C-alpha cells in the first residue's frame, strides 16, 4: 500500500483538535510534531497547557 499523505504542519508548530462527544461536551487536545518518526510515519507529541 502506497502512503501519499504528507505532513502539512511544520516541525515545532502546534495544532489543536477539538473532539465533540455524544453529550455535546468538547475535549480540546494540543499536539506538536517534533520530527520523530514511528513505523516510518511522522509522529506527534500531545501536551497539556498549564
């Protein structure tokens, strides 16, 4: 299987994903690509803002 997806976010940039649950509450998660690779795919690191 050929993987044609590319990383659209640069290393070090932060992106946010809001997950909307079935009860309409929202969970916000922050992620950052640090240039790490796992199984030949770029990976991200999740973190918490304090």
